[in-house]
C-alpha cells in the first residue's frame, strides 16, 4: 500500500483525492441495486402474517427495510472514503441476514396450531428476550434439513469464514492498514483494489441470503399481479401466482446467475416460481 500525506494547504478536494477509479467503482452501482431489491421485497412480503408471533405485520418487512438502511449507510460512508467503517457496517449487514434466516427457520420449526406463539422469537419481537448469539444461530441453520443441497453449495469453500474474519479485522483494527483505510486525507494509490474485495464480500453475503430465502420462502418473491387481479375482481392470468417480481428476476440475472450459476440452477430446480 503506497501512501501520500496531504496537508491542509493542498488544494486537492475529497473527490480528487479518492480519484475517479474510486468514485466511479461498480460497488456503488451494486449497492444501489441491493438497496432497491430490499426495498421492493419489504413491500412484497408485507401482506404475509408472521405465524408464531403477535406482531401486527410481517416482521421480515422490517428486516428488509433495516437491511436497506444499512446498505444506504455503507454507500454513504464508502463515498467518503471510509472503507474501514464500511466493513463494520458490512459485518452488521452479514449478521442481519443470518438473524433473518434463523428467525424464519426457527418459527417454521416450532410453530403449530397448538402453540400459537413461538416463545423465543415472540419475546424477541416484543423486547422481552434475546435470540441466541451468532455461532448458535449459524449452527441451527447448518442443521436445518429444509436448506439441504443449497447450504452445501453456498458453504462449499471457506469464503464466508474469511469474510467474517476480514470484517472482524476492520472492526478491531487487527492490522494497521485497517486504520489507514479510514483516513480519506491519505492518498492510497491502490485504494480501489480494496473496493474490489469489498464488492466481492458484499456479493457473497447477498447471494447467501438470497439463496437461503428463496429456498425457504420462495413465495416472498412473487409479483403482485395475481393478488392485484383478485383485488380488482378480475380473473388472474393462468399461473400468475408463480410469477416473480421484476426486481427479483433482475437481481437474479445480474448477480446470482452471473456470479454463481450453480446456485441459480439449484434455486430454479427447487421452486415452482418462474425464474428465467
């Protein structure tokens, strides 16, 4: 990493300091795509009641809007050159995806007509209790049969363990250069290379979340065409209940199929939803 200190007398502004290769990096476009995706899905799931809790609305609606907010914060901070702080938020995003999948699976596993409220999750929703720590949630997800082959595909390498370690390195300043990456007044010649790694980590976390979510609750991805027709008293088009929302197909094409075609094929073979 090559550094150049910039003093107060320099006339270089923040944008010039970071350089066009940084400010025009594709990570910013990708963040916008993920922000739009979670915004869209939060609306799509709003009408589904979360069985096992006394919440008035679907708790995943607010999971997704929270994730959207975290991604917006990452985008804002990255634009200011604070790569180190952005990794702290990336870890938060990572954790939120795991918590989301854990709560969905735990509710499915423990809800019954005899047990209307799943105590652990309902207490958490109402602020009367907490959920397990990250390692226990991860172990629960790992053992859940419903995920089956998609878990094996996603976790076939040590990639996610390495991403988690990289996030922790930035949070805890385990290396001096982690600290330097939060100083936007230092000219770092290869700063955009760190954005390449950040984008790869971001994509991997999103792909994992998307894949698990699609395997567990594929109906979350459905378009509004079917229900809109019913609401208007019209006969829905044949099989329109299996159409996915445009935002889902778009992100599936741009990210899942492009980055992990094996996962894309596994998702398509495990759902009645019409993914192209």
